[in-house]
């Protein structure tokens, strides 16, 4: 939207005030009592925010966070993330920005609104604003120009207020720049040791009482899945298709009407030898590779085995297969290579062909002409398609007929008695994660199976290979099994837990001894541990050769001369780490003029964000804010 807000999109507060102007999301009403509600969702210093505005802001936030998780997010996760609270805070802060801007005397003119609209690519045709496009897009989204422009006025005022506040920060000191540069570019070295639970596993003995007590607390991890036992009627496309017969006339008619589907383009099979030379490589490399290519070409044309030459000389991954490229069509290879191949005769060896990859020698192995596949070649393919098309319609009709029979008979059992020929399958108990093979493994089938109650009949279920009707015979709820039923796994887990507790205890003892002034080398030797060193690390560029996990790099930078040792063992992949600061070094290179300018801009931007955040916090603390009871967290 506005350059100021776009630059500051990393700030949580600025994120909260940015309103994305995308037509698929815009439907902002202004004022109150929309959606026929007599109460406002939020009131900020007398300004009412409607439930419609709240819901639309929530939907946008939910969709945005859902995209970060790869799709929709469960309600429980949404509650944990407090999306509701984030949206309420966003709407409050937007209102405070508008009100603050108005108090400062800021206004948004009609010309500013017009300029902003005309700059939006959504409303442009060939780079120019198109009034008809503007009106039609708004109408398609059920927006009037007046409502949309009023919404945009609010957005622009929010941005103008934030810009006005930020204008008070225009400079930073050289000292602040130097401090930030040093902070970002200093190096830290740490000594550390790893206490792995595996080293204590063999010494863990099972105490029955301790095991039982542990299982009482940890038993939920062994809880069985819910399981269902059901009866279902399958209407499979595949099985139905197998029973359908076709005559030659149908197949021929389809072939005649769809011949374009069976057209093939010419393809060619070639081998090649590549001597690599990038376009920007030194001229000496190009001369060397071209010279070698000429030698190899002479050998190939003298009758030496092309595949053997490719295996010996080619720099390409295809060298292992004698330069084999397989069949390819036009448009699949780089153009100079393609032009050479499609100008050759079978068995011919090309001249040297130069591409961006280097120098190629090509042998054309075979040509597969283009054309139309014959009816005999595609008969089975057409037959399978026609049978499946008919099966889809027929299976749906059969499923619908049987469903009506069940409803008419009053139950599935009664219907099966009246129609014993019906194909019926009864399962044993199965869980969602281990369904029987076949239709029962289809996600849609499982969704229905584990949503019905005992004795309940489903509606018609569509699955990948047809339709199904099911009735739930029995449900087995999740339960914690008796210890004896899972003893082997429980004992293994118990040992691992005991070993982890032991490893954590040893790591804490190491920290305690380091706190008494004992050297790290003596402490690790005494505990039969290995002392390691990270080497110099930068905060955002840890030493590539360091075995220290990336998760612990920031931990290393938090260590100081006053507190050089981690206060608690840090756990990574079940192992426990103890770190001790060895050396902290300032950057060796002085800051360059370009870096100085970059850090200056970063610091100014950061201070501007801080100022806006502090201003908003102050305004919010003084504001009269009312949130509808239905939006308050219970």
C-alpha cells in the first residue's frame, strides 16, 4: 500500500495497522449497526467498530495464519494463538491511529484518495486507470465506490498518522551505528560438552514400583486410537466398469471424434559428450575444452565407441550411462543443442556444438516420427476410458437406488433382507491410522466413519473409486491399556526417561562445579565427558565446521564474562549441552561507508517503529475501550 507502511511490515504493531487492499478480502463497512446488530463489537473513545468489521478482520487473520501452516488451522490452535485477541488489538490500534491523526489536524483529501486508487494495479488496464474496471470490480465484490473510498480514507489516515509520528526520528549517532555493527559482527567462541542419555541406558535397572508409578503418569501416551466396526455397501467405479461391454462402433466413433488427443510429435534419442565451460569462464578454459572436444570428435568419427568416449571424457552426469539422453521433443533442450539434433540423420555425429554449458559432441541414436496413433494402438486406452465414464454414472444410479431402498425399508438390515443380492462388506474393528485395504482407506470414507455414532447410517459417500453407504456397528473408544499389554515398549520408554533424567543431573553437576571455579577440562575429565570447542562464530554465521547445533548459537552469544556458563543444561535432540564462554572478539574490519549507511537506515527505521509503538501504547492506556462480552476470552 503506502511505502512507509510497506517498509515497516516487520513490526508487529505496524503489521496490525496495515490493511491489505486486495479486492478478494475488502468488504469494510464504516459506522455502526451493520449486519443488523444493535450493539458494536468494540467501542474506542466513542467510535464504534461493527461485528462485520471484526469478523472480516478475523477471517483475514485466520486465512493469513492458515497459509503459514499450509492450510486451515484447527480451532484449538487458533485459540492458542489468540487470533481473536490479536484482531481486537489490531482494530483498537487502527482506531487510535485515526483518532490521533484527527487530533493532530491530519486529513485525507479527495485528491489523495483518487491518486491512491489510480495507482492500484487492480484498477488499471495496460498501466492506466480504467474507471469501468474500477466500478465493475467493486460491484463484483458487492462494494459501492462510496463505501470503498471511505474505507480507503481510513487506511490512508492511519498511514499518514504513523508517518507523521515517525518524522520525529531522522537521525542516529555514530556511536549507535558502531555499537550495532559490533554487535552484529563480533565473534564468540565457547567450550562445551554434550551429555547424552544413551551413555546411561545400559545401567538403568527396572524397579517395578517405580515403573508402575511412572506408567500411571505417562499412560496417556499409550492410549489406543478410537476404532470402529462397520458394515458398508461399495459401488466401485473399477468393479462396475469391468462389467460393462462396449461395441467396436462406440470405440471407433470416439476415436474419430478425438483424434487430436492421439497426435504425437516427432521425438529424438541422442547421446552426447559435454566438455564444460561456463560463458564467463576464462578464455584459456574455453580454448582447453574446445581443443579437447576436437580430439574426442576425431576419435568418435574414427569409429571409436561413442558411449565409451562419453564415459571417459564427458563432464555431464549422463557420462555414467554413456551420454544417453533418451527420447525428447522440441522445446525440451537448450536451443543450439536442439537445433543441431533436429537437423541430423540417424547415426550421424555432429560438429562441436557450443551452449551455455560448454562444448557438446552429439550422436543421433534414433528418430521417432510424429503422427496420429492408430485405432489399434489406442483401442484399449479408449475402451478403458469409455467404460469408466459409463461406470461413474451407473455407480451413482445404483448407489442412489440402494439408498432409497434402505430408507424405504427402515434400516440397512431390513433392506439387505429384502435384497440379499446387494454387495455388502462387514469389517472388524479398525482405527483411522490402520484401515483395511480398499475403499475403507479413502480419506472421505474415514472422515465419515469416525464422525458417525453407533447404529447411525451415513448418507451417500463419494470416494476416489466410487460411492459407499455405511452403518456403524460398534465403536471402541480410546483407552489406556494395562501395563502388561505394552510392557516391552513401556520399559524401553521408562529406561530412556531415567537415562535422560540421569544425563540432565550430570549436566547440572557440571554447571555447579564450573561455578566453583573448577576448570572445564577437569570437570569433563572427572565425569568422563568430552570437552569440545565451537571455534569463532558470528551471530548469524556460525562456523561451518563447528559441531555446535545451530539452536545453541544464540545461547552462546548470551553468555558474558559475568555469567560465562549456561545456567541450565540446554537440550537438543535429547542430548544436554553445557556451554562456557571462552572468547568474545570485536570485528577485525572497520565498518565501511556502505555498511554505515545501511546501519543508519536500519536504526532510524527501528526507532521510528519504537516511537509509533510507544505512542500507541500510551494512547491505548488512556483510551476508553469497550469490548463486547461475546468477544472476551472466557
